[in-house]
C-alpha cells in the first residue's frame, strides 16, 4: 500500500483517522500501532513477522545494555544488535547481488555455479534497519534513555507514515513524542495541507515526468538522438525529486496530523551551488544518519587530509550501496563522493568565485548526469546513454506533446522557485508564518482542490510508480 493509491486515500486513511481522533488519548498509540501493522502487512504479509521478531530482540538487548554497568558487556550487546540488523539487511538486500557476482567470477574458470533461490526484498528494509541501529547507538551513547515498553519501541520502528521510505528519524528525535504528545486542530489542518501538497507533487508532476522518462530509458540507445536523451535524463531528474520529496511531504503531513514533528527531508536541492550543498539539501535525514553513525565514528574531520578525503568517499560509496544492490548504485555513490572530495580540495573555491547562477547550473549538470547511473541498472548501458547525450545527433522527427512540456515547465519552476531571495521569502512565509482564519480558509480550499485533482489523476491513469518504495 502506497500513499498515492486509491486504497490508501479513500479507504485506509479516512477510516484510520476517524478511529484515531475518536479514541481516548491513552489508546492512540495502540491505534497507530495496529494501523501500522495492517498497513505493512497489506503489501508484505510474510515480512511483518520479520520486523516484529527483530524488534523484540533489539528491545530486550538494548534494555539489558542500558541496565548493565560493564562497558565490555555494553559494547558486546551493541555489537550484537548492530550485527543482527546489518546481517538481516545484507541477507535480504545483498545476497542475490553477491551470489550473482560470485557466479560471474566462477564462470571464467568453471561451469559450476552456486545455486540460490532469489530472495524477495522486504519493503522499506533499508529504512527500518537504519532506525533500529540509531535506537541502540543513541542508547549506548546515552543520548536518550531506552523506551520502557516494547510496544512503544515497536511503534517507533513501524510507524506507518515514515515506515516505507522515511524520513529516517533518529531515535532521540522521536522518543519523547511517542510517550507524550498532543495534536491540535491546527496540527490536523496544517498536516493535511502538507499531505495534499506532497500528493500533488507526486501524482501531478512526478508521474508526468516518469511516464516520459520510462518511455525514453526503455528505448533503443543506439538509435537515440541527443535531444531525446537529454529530455529523458531531465525528466527523470525531476521525477525522482518530486516523487521522493512528495512522499516526504506526505509522511511529514500524516505525522503532523497525529501530533508528531518529523524532521524535514528536502530543502530545494536543485538550487545548490555545489555537490556538498546538494547533500545538505537532498534526503537530509539520510545525510544526517551517515554523518552521525558512519562519518564521525570513522574520525570525521579530526583526521589527516588524506584520511578525511577517503572517509568522505567511503561514506558515499556506502550511501550508493544502501540505495540498491547493483554496481550502478555503487558507481553513483562513488561519483558523488568523488565530487565531494575535489570540492574540498579545490573545486569548491572555484565554484564560489564564478557566481551563484553558473555554480548552480554546473551543480545541476553534475547531479543530472549522476541520475543516469541511478536510473539505469547496468553501468555499460548508462555510459552508452550518456554517450548519446553528447553525440550531437539530431532527429527532425523528435517532438514532445504540449501536456508534457507544460508539466516540465512547472517542474522547472517549482524546482528553482527558491533560487532567489524573493522566492525563498515567499516559501518561508508559506511554511513558517502562523495561520490566521482567513489563511486557513484559503489554504484549505487549495488543498481540497489539489487532493481532488490528484485522486482524479490516479483513477484515470494506471501509471503510478513510487521510486523509493523499493529501497
């Protein structure tokens, strides 16, 4: 079940909210937990038991770790918990990839192959694995006390608004909200506004971009002209942004309706003037996780220059592998890590000198090329596609319909809307200014219209993918 499905929008969500707002405060967490279990089991009924089982083990390991005074035992339990979760992630997400590569290597020397039943990837495993790790590490570091009730911990892990595709919420950011929170009428309304905005971004923009991107990337690269190749890469660049940021908006909005405050996950990433800035604005909760639980333990900035460059590159190599089990994802992570390193070394100063707009365009160009590797499964095909982008091959018959061009212009407008001071101030006013009664009425009307248009689009089109759903 995804947020942009009719089942979720017209059946699950209204029924869930009706029950949640009707029950006494002491039963609200139970309603969320039951709703979250049903939500996950709808799409992956077998794997719900994997989540329930591993969270039970983690809860008691962390509880015992917190109670013991022995540092040796604390480290042992920390290692055991992290190993179980990383092992689970590796087994489900990377074992197929590992076996395939071993078999390819064996094929050079022998006809023998390792026989392996391919595993189905549990939905959202990368996200809830990272959150189980942040729980044990935050408690080990004494950043926050562990939860005293197993069902509260289960709720933290399986909370359905952020379960499938984030935001990745560190334990100490949500712990107190699980046990003590309230939701006001203003929370419910502003949460719905944010949800409707995210739904519109996903359904009305990302889907339009995705339909064209899929058609182009699914074509014959050898016959592709330069314009078509660029349109495909740009369509995907805008699809993945509006798809994922739209999902994050919906997750934040749903959480707000229940009284939760989730961290922001996007901040106009395509207006960045460097790759370093891009990663401060794109999937910010993943960046924060990587910094706090991988980069800093590796030494952070407190190391030699050479080691710092290696740490940066290694973190983004891991980030690429986290996104998917293929060499294309690994290359995509290494690609971004490479630009982060050379920005630290010399490129960052050059980008600062050339001015805001040129630096922004260069950064966008680098990101756009990177998304080709993210989109195409095999590296060789990705390089072939990029070759067509720079082949200068033209085809007079290449045209694109007015509807796509209209939505493409809208995608460009909203991607770069906050690139200037006026746009940033207007955006801040929309998100940060307090809501008066008149403003509520205006935004409520706009949100209802956006919701109706989105539902109408879903029912009239069978094309409704969710990119990060598979991670």
